[in-house]
């Protein structure tokens, strides 16, 4: 192998090492990794009780101050249609599907996961900007797929405790 | 048929359109320091790739928030 080829090869190996080092370093320091929750649930009975019963859907505040949003996806809607969350607060989305595969995506964030019937998808994140985030289904799920979308409203932190539990899972003005 | 061929001229048919022949000494002199032009071109391409990757990662991907 010619000397110049060896040098170029070394340069390329160095660049790949740099890319990998940046990815690994940011993953370790920012807890940045693809959602990989593996948890099963019976899609036939999930509405009858337990975590995804209707009364348990929407945003709940945990004892440690973090928020958990539980959402059920079905053809062709997310239930609830709207969830409210607080900015600069650890947030955990837990989703499941009752029928077919759906997609959960929040534009302008890295939140993106598939929602598969029989499994609970879990995504953890933290919103840095308040605002309205649209939430379209990004996995083709049938004829009404294009109309399947919901909203996440991120409010300033001081405003969140004042919201009544019904307001946290509704975009209707009280 | 022969008339058509006579009227058709390749660009290479004219000496003015073809690069001047280079002697083996001149070619050796041009490559004495290696293929520097090729390295320059490849380096520019790699630098653009590197800058693009870094810009996407640090200016677009990371500001969109951590996930887990």
C-alpha cells in the first residue's frame, strides 16, 4: 500500500473515531439514547382497568415532581386528545395502542417512537421551551391516518400546579 | 453513407481541441510530490462533510432535547 494511501486511511479512521467519540460522550453526559422500553400489555383488556384505564389517562405528577403522560392510540385518535406538561421538568410519556401500529412524534424535539399494540412505549424527555407541540401519528395506520393527531401543551413551570387535573388532559378553555 | 461520415468530425480530430502531449519527464515532475491536487480536492470534500455533520449534531440534534 502506498504511503499516501496509508495516510489517508489513518485520517479516515481518525474522523470515524472522532464521530463515535462525540456520540458516545454526548450520550453519556446527556442521557441520550433511543427509547428501548420492552413492556407488554394486553391490548384487549387495557381499558378495563390498570394503568391505561380511562380515568388514569393524561398527565399525572409523581411524588418526585416529574410528570407522566399516559396516552392510548387507536384508529384514528390519541386519547386524551391533548395533554399539558410543564417546562424544565422531567417528563415520561407512556403510550400503548389498542389496535394497530401507530407513531408518536413531537416535531421540533427528538421525541419519536412507534406505538405497538401489546407493548408499552416509553419516552423520557425534558421540554426546554413552552409552547404548543402538535402530535401527529407518523406511522400509517389506515384510511383515517391523516386526521390522527393530538397536541402537547407545555406551560411555564409556575403555571402547572394551578391547573386542575381535568385541565391537564384537555385543551378546552375552562 | 460515405458522405455522412466525411461530414462528421470528432472534436478530437482537430489538434487544437486535444491537450498537448506531455512528456514522461514532465509527468514525473508533476507527480514528484504525490497527487497533491487529488488530496486537496478530497480534503475539501471531507471538511465539508465534517462541518455538516458537526453542525447538524450540535446545532440541530442536541438542542432538540434529550430522550431516553
